[in-house]
C-alpha cells in the first residue's frame, strides 16, 4: 500500500529551488528563535514531539494512505514559534525515519511552516475578542486545522510542479487530492483540542480573551 506524504525527498527538486527553500526557511526561523522565554521551551518541545509522532500515524484511504501532519495544531498553539518546532521535527524525521531529506529540509520546512502560521492567524481572527467560549475556540480550531492541511497539500503540489526535475503532474494532483480527507480529520482533532484547552488550560492558546 503506497504512502502519499508531503515530505519531499532528496533528488526530486532543482538545486536552485532547494537553495531558495533554505533561504525562505531561514526567514521563518529567525523570528521563531528570537527571545524564546524559558517557560516556552516545554510547550515547544511538546509540540515538536507531537509533530514528529504524527508522521508515524498512517490513515488508509482506499488503495493508498497518508500520515497525520498536525502542523495546524502546532501553529495554533505555538504561533510564530511554530517553524522552530517544525524544523527540528523534520530534521529528526529525516534522520531517524527516512522521511523527506536533508537537502530538501528547507523546502519541506517552508511547505509545513507557512500553513502553520496561517492557521494561527485564522484561529486568532475566528476566536474573536472577549469573552471567548470553548465552543468558539473549537470552531476556530476546526477551521484552522483543516485549512492548514489543505494549504500544505497545495504548496506541496505547487513545489513539485514548479521545481521538480521531472514531470510530477500526476503525483502532485494525487498528492493534493488524497490529503483532502485528512484535512477533515485534522480539522476535528484541532477543534476538539482547542475547545478542551479553552476549558482547562486557556493560557496555552495565548489569547487575550477571557474564557467563559
């Protein structure tokens, strides 16, 4: 049963785009590592581990399968720190699991991090201002989590089409399509998580709103 993954392997992309990927990833990482407070480190470590473990959870879709991403959840909780967690986890996945590659690490970091940052923005906007109910936090999480997967799959497809050294149109199209059901699954996961956090540990959502 083949596995469709949004981890782009070494030797797939043009070297120029690999370099561009590292350059953009650096721009995303610099704000993420700026003035990290000591009390943020456990949260970053927890979400790094969650992102890493997610790649081991495979979901069967017909004759193929995809693995969980959870970059939307990472983005919602960590905000601008998300690229830091994602880069570390991607490096560990390449080293320990053979997912992705080291020359493509920059591109993969960009493909995963940009949707994570967008997810945070969407969550903050939809969560609204005070007072914040757990229900609204859940709805905002659903939208942010689902959108993150769709954007990740879309960026993955665009990168393959634009920067691939071969014609990857079929793989890019199928890769995007099979991740749409995953978007629904992760939307529910992120929504349930944010609703729960809004009730029991709202400070993890880092919103200025008051929880009802």
